[in-house]
C-alpha cells in the first residue's frame, strides 16, 4: 500500500547499505583468514591489502 507523499528511497538506501556492509565484512573476514593461513609473504601482503580495503570501506 502506497500513501500520497510517501518516500521509500531512504528505506531502500538503508537496506542496500546494510547488505553492502555485510558483504564487505564477510570478504574482509575471509581475506584476513586467508592471510593468516598462507606461508608466502607476497600472497599474505595481497590478502591483507584486500582485507584492509574492505574493512575500511
């Protein structure tokens, strides 16, 4: 049911941002886990960079 003058955009934006933050936290967690399990220094740095990017954004 839609009401006159109703604005759904703020609710849709909030829903999108919650999904985006969940995805970013999931990717950051996986990347941090992978960086602790690898023995190669180059790959560890790559995974840490990816994890830090998703953690901060």
